């Protein structure tokens, strides 16, 4: 259960890698298949049957309203999906006219848009010409309404992109997940079961690898494994992916292995080669690599020391087997950068493995996906890009590095220009000073359309405490250079870092306001700081002035850890103001207002900002 607009890259990487080693590997995206089945005429009819089976008092007003307009939903679902899949663009006019789709409670969000002239409120958000965009946003709200009905009528844990997340996220006990897996299957479980059995019939696998990037993918992954084991216990199942790499490092729960025979950590290539050799009888169990298993009822971790497959040799990802024309281009947030995430099908590729900086104190710098920094040549990357364009026919790339290195980007841009490869690309970087104005122009010329990077707390004291290695002035100059080159800039922002004061939060918002006003950034998002056990703050809390709350005992997932900050600030209340302000800034609204005006939810007056009114302009002039 991940994004619906584009395949999650892990299966494409591993399929490409395994095939490059002669393994007969195929891939399936059951998350997409599940969503498309639930959102079909057949799926909606099955949903109505569930609703009719509910006793009347258990039907929420939302469910009742859906039932009343069921025929409208049934009539519109297939054309709307075809539109979102890019197969019927002209339907945009009817959808945008707002007489076509049944409108449920999600459409109330449209009321937040300013409608000063009594005209079309969406014109403010999309401009006069954005018929396709408006229609996509309205169609997304329509699907959200259906997801809400599924939640009310079938499973309160349901969401398309994260399903039953609380069963897995930093969940020390396996009990809630075990109970959920033992419960009678609901419509969603039954649908997933049928899709899993279909996939087994198509491929007749001997080994199934399930990748779980996020906690919201875990429940469905276990349901898939449960179906496989019930169908044929001889099929070997293995679990891996981002969730496992961060949350299951100390796995000691034997019941996980009722469903999965093996659980592997970190980059999958080497552990999978070892596992395949083991299954072929050419390697003993004691020589598996970074792999958990159950022996005599107890969980054992085996890590025979073998070097990882170098990044230069992992092969080219392949999307072969995935239904690329069936992904849905959604438009759920009116944030220019989130739009890139949810809209359009991007080929995902990494410029390097890991992060070249690996110092930020809130980041999982002790884990392989950050700490093992490896590069390859620009020529090899360009070869991969050419092969992917030839295979998919699509020229958009999302470089999914945590922080793509400037040197490698410069070399890649030169190589793309030399080969005259016309692609578009975007990705994450650090706002470091080697991104000069000429380099930003070169990146734009090579196809860069957007970049994102961490400005985090927008405070020089806290940036130093978090070892970010950038200053506010530097971020202003670098972001402006990108913007001047015509590249969209998105800033990751953070609040609630250890020892952060109310004053610093107000000052951060003033800095962000000035960055928007000066045309340095066009998009941003405020995240609440979360302490993970793998980050420097989680490992050495005393250096950051906080104490950790003890983790509850348990044998399953561990990641986030609570902490006590003597500063005692109510960051949740401040966060409401930060998010509201940012939303408005992204639409060019409220940029002249005193930042204190956004914090009315705080419950007490906040101090005046200490940031000079022209601080960012001065930083730009000094650069
Ligand atoms: S936050 Fe980003 S730049 Fe910092 S160490 Fe992590 S990946 Fe690298």
C-alpha cells in the first residue's frame, strides 16, 4: 500500500538486479491491483453489499449518502479512473464543470479557497486555464470520498496509501498485528487474497519476496504471505524493505515466521544472492547474509560477512511486468512539490547509494541506507537512463537519493547534455554552496525541473546543533540560484527539535516568509521532529539537552522514541500556525502579514520576531 501514481522502486531495482544475475524474476504491484479492483464497478457493487449487510445503526451518514447516490458512483467510476490513468483527457471538461461526479464530504475542502469575486473558487488555486488540474483534483476528492466509505463500512484502518499503519509503526508488540491477521477477512482482505492467488497462478513462484517500504504496507504484506502459506507452504517467503531496515533490526518475535521464512536487512542484493544459493543447496543456513529466521522456535540473526554488491554493479532497474498505463495521476494537495510526488509516472533512480554528508543529528545516519555512500560514473548512470527510457517510453525521472551529491549531478548533467538526452528530472539535495548559479543553470539545461532540500528549523543555532552543515544565509543564496534557473524549490522544514523555543519557532516562520517573498522557495512542508533510535539524537540524547523515555518492552518494531525536552514548549499548537502560514505562502497569500498572526491556536501571545525585516534580501545582496 504505497503511492498509486507510480511503482515503488524497490521491486524494479531487485528485478533488474536478479535478472542481471540470471535469476528468472518477475514483479507484481498488488497495492495498485487492490486499489483498482476496489475502485471498479465490481468493487463498488461488493462495497454496497457490505453496506447492506450492516445493521442500520452502524451505517454512518457518509455511508448512507453513498448508498443513496450509488448509481451515480457506479456510472462514473470507470470513466474517472480512465481519466486519471491518462486514457481519456477530454473528460476533464465534464469533471471540472462539477456536474458529473457525485460530491461527498471531501469536496467541502474546496470551501477553504478564497472566492473574493464571487467567481469560481478553484480558479484561485489553479488559474483560469488549469482544466486538467482541476479535474484531477476533483476526481481525487471523489476517490477520497469512496475511501472514506470503505473505512466507515468495511475497515476503520483503511487508506489507499497507508493501510492499518498503527499495527506496525514503532509497535513493540506483535499482538495487534497477530489479532488482525487472525480476524475473519473483510472485503479488502478477500480482494487482496484473490489478487494474490491470481498472481501465484500466473507465475508459479518458488520464492516470493515482499517489500514493505512503510509501516502502512505491513498488514497487507502479512496478509499476502498468509495467503501464500495457506495455498502452498512449500513456497518460500521473504520480507525486506525500508520498514524492515529501520524498525525490525532487533526482531525477536517468532510469530513473524509463521508467515515469512526469512527477513532480510538493508540493501537486498547480497542477502538475496546468499538466500538463493542456500535454497539451491549450495550454501548452509549459517552463511546467510543479514537474515533473520526461526530455528527451534527462536529468532536467529545470521550475518555471514560478505561485501555488499557495489552500487556500480547493481544493474539497471526494470519495470517489466508492471502495468505502467494503469497508475493513477492523483492531485490531492495543492502544493507544487507534493504534486510531483502524486501526479505523473516517474522513473525512479538513485544517483548514488547513501548520503555523502551523513551527519544530520535527526537522521538515521547509523543505518546502511544513509551511511554506505557509493557512487558510480556519469556514463553508467546515463546508460541506465537510456535503457529505462527505451523500456518505459517515459522520460521523467525522480532521483530518489536522500541527498544527491553535487559533483555527481554536475557530471551527470554534462553527460546528459553530451548525449543530447531530453529528460526531465527532480530530486533531493542539500542546499550547499557548491550549487552555484552556473551549476544550477547547467542542471536546468540538463532537464532539472525541481529540487527539494532541508532548511529544517530555519535557525542558525539549531542548524548547527543538528549538524546540518548549512546556514540560513547560504540556503537563501542557493535556493535563489535554483529559482533563478527556473527550477522549483521545495524546502523541508521542521519544528519541535530538542531545545527549540517559541521565539525560535516564530523566527523560523519569519525566515520562511522572507524566503517566499524573495522568490527563493516556492514550496515547503513543516514536519514535526521525531526522534528515532538510529539517529544521533536517539543515541546521545544528553548532547541535545533531552532525556529519552524508556521504550516499552517488545520483540517487534522499534523506531520512534519519546523524549522529554526541558524547554516544555507546546509544539503541536505552534505547528498548526506554521502549517497554515505555509499553505498560504505557497499561494502567495499573507506574505505581508506579521507572522504572529498565524499563531492564534497557541493559546497565548507569541513574541515578536527577532529576525531583521530584510535579513534574506541582505543575505542575497551579500552573495
Ligand atoms: S538528513 Fe539528508 S543530508 Fe542529512 S545526513 Fe540525512 S540524508 Fe544526509
